[in-house]
């Protein structure tokens, strides 16, 4: 499937009830050739209105986090487990994740990232390990079929609980080191 075909399919998708209530499907943003893929949970209010991931308060913090390690949206790709907003920002249901995850898998197959960063426990439980414990396992590296993966706290969690920020800074520095090792070109362009 090409990017255009995939995006078209997502725009038309009614595979789960979230399709009925969305304002906009939130496909993803960034560099389609990136070596680094960030995966969040699902669109919030602002994302639903604007059709772009991480543009609300959590997104502003994500941009700061990227900047701390010399990244920005032109150097990475950012997507979510589900592409339509769950009502009242509740966690996406398993059935909704099941209905949507194929699109993210297709995006991942096109991007071929070397590094995947899960933002928060919902993404980590879906992508790294169904029993993932974010408090204990954030910042740890996992090899999944040759792709290096880790999870960090979701920026919304860091907004709610700033005491988690110092450990997240260490996780980001570990990510930066991994990028220097596996994708030095990311920092040259
Ligand atoms: N939270 C997410 O997980 N994804 C977004 O796109 C915005 C907020």
C-alpha cells in the first residue's frame, strides 16, 4: 500500500464507533523517512479539531522534550495507537485499538524505523509488552525484531505530575545516545 492509499483508507474508516464522532481523523505527522517513530495513545480535543497529533497542551510539552535532545517534527514521525478521538479523552478500548492498529502497522512498514518510542503505558502495552509497567520499565530498551523500543511517560502524565520529569530527562538522554549510535544522520540533517 502507498502512503496515499493508506491515508485515504483512514479518512474513510468506520471500523469502530470512534469514526462516527470524530471531527478529523488524525493520521500522523513528521518525516516519513525518519529512523525514529513516536507513538502516542489517541487524539485529544485539539488534535481532533486540527487533524494533527500532539498539538494540545501535551503536544506543546512533547515539542519541548524533543528540543531537549535536538529533535523536532521534521526529524521524527509521530502517530497514535488510535486515529480518532475517544470521547472525553478516555483510554481507547481494546476493541478500538484492535480496529485501528493495522493502520499504524502499515505506517510502520512504510517508515521502517530503527527506534520506536512509546509515549505512555497504553502505547507501551500495545507495542512492547501487554504487561508493560510504565513506572518500573520506562527508559528500558527492548529489541523487537531488530527494532529498538522504549517507553517514556506520556507528556500528559508529566503535566499532571512534574516530579516524574527528572527521570524522563534521563530517558530522553538515553534515547539521544541510541540515536547517535543507530542513526547518526538524524543529527546531521
Ligand atoms: N495524547 C496522545 O496520546 N496523542 C495525541 O495526539 C495527543 C495527546
